[in-house]
C-alpha cells in the first residue's frame, strides 16, 4: 500500500520534533502536525520560560549579597512587563528555531490539530485526511485543576507566563515540581506566596532529607508553606475585602489565628477568574489572594484523539500504554513523551524519540533507558537528584549513607544562614552509588556531572579516589569518609 508519509508525528514538542527530524534524516517522508505553538510544553510553557523566570527571580537575593561583598548595590523594582516582553520575544525566536530545524530537515509542518482516524490515517481540523505507514503520537500533557466547584477561578502553570501583571499575593496548591518551583520564583519576584500541600512533606518521592531541607529553605526565604493542608472551597472575593487583602497573613492570613465567626463567606460572590479569590482551607482558615495557582499535576493529552476507538489502550491516568519500544497495541502506532506518562521530562521524551527512530527507521530495536535518570528541581536552592532515595534503597538492600549539610562559603560570607546538602547512598554489598541527592545553588549543574559517574556504575571508592576541586560545594561529594549511618 502506498502511503502519503512514511511517518506522521502528532505533536511538535521536544520528543515529536526530534523524532521527526531524525526519521527525515534517514530518508523518511515525514509530516508533523501541531495545533498550538511549535516547541511544545518545554519551550513555550514549561522548562524554558520557567528557567528564565528562575534567573529573573534570583537577582533579588543578589543585591544584598553584593552589598556584603562591598558593592554599592541598591535593590530596585522588578518590572514584570519589561521581563515578559523580553520573554515573549525569546519564545518567538525559539519557536522559529524549531520551525527552521523541521523545515531544514525536510519535515512537512501542518499547523493544525490532528487526530487518529485509523491505524494508518490522521485527520486534520479542516477534515483533510492523510495516510502514513507509521504514526507517532507525541501530544504531551496539560495541567489539571482539582475536581472542585469554582476550580476555574484558579490559574495553572500555562497561565503564569501570560499574566498582565504580577499578583501581590498568590496561593499555590500542590507540592510537586511545578508548585515548588513557582513558589520560589514568585517569592523571589516579590509576590507574597502561600503554599498548601495536602501531604506531610513537599516533593513526595524525593529523598526525605533533601526535600526536608528544600522545605526549610523555602520557609526561611519567606514562603508561607503549609503541609497537611488543602483547599476546600474558593470563590471570587468582593472588592471591599480584596482591597484589604495582602495575602501575607496581615488580616486573616494563614499564619494568623482566625476568629471562627469572621464570616468571610458573606463577602464573597461566585464570579470570574482574574479577580481576587477567597479561599477556605481544610483547617478552617480563610483568606483572600490575588491569584490561586493550581499546580496539582498534569494529564496526558489523549482526549478526543480517536485512539481508543481504533484499539489503542489508554491507561488509568489517560496515558497511552506502550511497550518497551514505545509501540502501542496497534503495531503502526507509537507514542513517546508525557502522553505515555513514563518519566515526564524533556530529555527523556527526546531519548524516547531517538530510540523510536532507531527501532523503526534504522532496523536497530532500541528500548529507551529509564534507569538512573538525573533530574533537577529548580527551587531556590535547587535539588539535583539521581537514583534511589535513602528510603527506597534501604528497602532494597543494606546501605551506607554519607551525608553532610553546611553553610556554603558565598552565602555565609554575606551573613546568610542558607544551608546546602550533599548526600550519597551506597550499596554495602557492591559499593556502588545507588543514589545521589544535592540541595544547593546550581545543584542541577552538579547532578548532571555526578550522574555520568553514577550511570557508569561508580563505587564509593571511585568517588574517594577523585581529588577534590577546592574550594567548591561539590567537593564534599568526594571527601565524605565516614558513613553518617548504615541501614
Ligand atoms: P506532580 O505530580 O509532581 O505534583 C502534583 C502535586 O499536586 C502533588 O504534590 C500532588 O499531591 C498534588 N495534588 C494532586 N492532586 C491534588 C488535589 N486534588 N488537591 C491538592 N493537591 C493535589 O506534578 P507537577 O504538575 O508539579 O509536575 C508534573 C511533571 O512535570 C512532574 O512529574 C515532572 O516530571 C515534570 N516537571 C519537571 C520539571 C523539572 O524537571 N524541573 C519541572 C516541572 C515539571 P500528592 O503528592 O499528594 O499526590
């Protein structure tokens, strides 16, 4: 059978674009459809703009530090409009880079939503259909709000980059990557940040000691973080109450005792987003915030894609179920990236795309490797992590833990009480490093490098015989000689 394309990719994010380009480089005729902006979550509404906001927010601390180092630096105001104008231009540039890369590789771009019609056919929004020998679904995911009345009054991470102005106060709901990163960013930009996390400690799934330190540092930087707390109700606050709201705990803030009969309910109306929002928490406290941000997870973009009706299995969280080679139960249809809900990380989606091309277009069946993937959470300070947490490792085998926490030189000189943490989890039997967890400025950069050694199977003794780079924070990773504890 003659097809219009050898490969049709649905979704122009990091994974889809890489797979399309690599397949085209192998001589395949490739089409790619994107319904929104080229570049996907990472480039347009995720990693890239978020990291630029991390940079923007980190300057505030710099003024005080610079003064401690003898500079005459005065703290100025942050101008959101100036920053966001520059940010938008940068995103336009990057989107164009992605388009040029696809064009240059000979991939045909279709600026439209595409859905799957049958095992070899895709259908565009204008009703046109095209056939392809292989279809790759790389449609990513999207943020979800909790299932509660008035949830539309809260914004999600996609909206942050388009705010006309920064709120004075914000409530962030959630304790994952996005919640914690934006809590630090917005706090750094001068927004009064309150964060509710329903569990006992933020960043569930990460090493306990590491996330404990991140939480402590977030609180000491001014974030009003409440664990074991969730939102139970929200509504638009009336303007009279909004005018008195600071969200800092000044009136009925989360840090202040609340009179039970304060009857804030009387002052709220059900209304539209963009207005200050009244919130009630599980502990009964009530407050008003300029914005509420739901950072309560993401769901795969499979809705309305036509996948179930042609026999592609969709999992409990809406994800496309694939085998180790990213192939669905329909042999001509593959899926990669966040839509498969394996590891929701850009570099992983790219690897999955490359493995797909190896398998399908290079005759070299390759399963993407999801083991020992380093990652970073861009909180302030950052957390860099690879491998097992102490908790998971000790369930698996006998371990030694090497851990140190100290005040880093640069901040200590400036009189700050910031602490960093360097931690290695070591197998007693094989001496291999099972996990490495770093909480420090630039921990993302550090874990990338430590990750190479750990991926290669480095032992504690390999770390020990590596000479320290002095004076650095990360030298502690090669100078810890005595286990902090064994388990
Ligand atoms: P996460 O799954 O990491 O966090 C979601 C958070 O919301 C959790 O704390 C969860 O609580 C909480 N939550 C879920 N439902 C509710 C609810 N109904 N009410 C209250 N709280 C709720 O999702 P994110 O959106 O933060 O991030 C999605 C993925 O994106 C991450 O897993 C990560 O892979 C990726 N990402 C990576 C980044 C990086 O590499 N730096 C940055 C940003 C995102 P609980 O823990 O109890 O389930």
